[in-house]
């Protein structure tokens, strides 16, 4: 399966609560790295709220959103899990697990009311968690002589790319993460700032939050 150059996940953990017609809807959102982690998150919430009327959930996992699951947990079919899943999908999120715990308040909402309630609960939980875009990056290993260090490091920092602290041996070495396809301008920069005496080696490929536009 082909890799994607970009995907979006929750920035972190989110938790919210709303009340609709006396029912409590408590939403938990978390970033997950696998279906096993998503299932574990769901089980943990269900265990904590063992006395709840329902613990409905949905999750999307995988760089290409390959795994998508949802559960109504006893609510009428299609009124809980599906609206939660749609809240995730509408934002293009993956590696995302959402659980909405409901404590019934005594007033029935009807199918339409349930759909709106679970979608709203999931949406507010996702708002609380925030989101971050991850882009495919390649690491570049930059090596230069000490006389070029000050000016080159200043220019590297100015690019706004993610850069690890320099390592000092017989020369100075930096590891810098560059969005895939944007390597050549940085290679040219190193050549210019070191009068052609610096070197750049290609390293591993990984997803990183993009720090430049």
C-alpha cells in the first residue's frame, strides 16, 4: 500500500462533558498508534464507567485510515457509533479513538436526537484534544568544518526546520528533518555557506509535525 505524505491526528488527550435532556454525555479522545491500543483505550473507559448506561465508541487507525470501527453499545443501531465515527472522519483524522459515555437522564431523545447528541459530544471532545498535521520527512546529516559552524548553524536555524543539537567530533555534524521533496534547497544552502566543503547525507524517512509552511 502506498505511503501518504501527510496525515492528521489528535494533538493529545481530550475530555469534555455535555448535558442534553438530563442525560450526561462524557467524551474521551486519545491518539492511538494501533487497533490494539484503541481497543485498550475503549476497554479502560468502559471499566471506569462500568455503571454507565452506554459506552459508545469509534476509532480510525492507520496512515491511510485502513481500520475503522464503531459501536452503539446498546443504543439503537446507527445512532451512536456512526455519528462518532463521522465526527472523526469529517476532520480527516486517523490514529484517533473516541469514547462517549452516556448516563441516561430519563428523557428519550429519539433516533435523530441521539445522532445529534453523539455527534456533538464527539465534536466537542475532538475540539478539546486539538489536532496536528504530520508530514513525511527525510533526515539529512550535515557535516562542516569548524570555521563554517557559526554562520551555517545560523542559516540552518533560520530555515525553521526541525534540527537536533550539533555533535562535535573532528567536524561539526547536524541532523535536520526536511519535508520530503524539499531537500535540494537545503543541500544548496550548505554548499553555499561552506564554499562547497560541507557534505550532506540522506538519512531515514519518518513522519514529523511540519514546522514550516
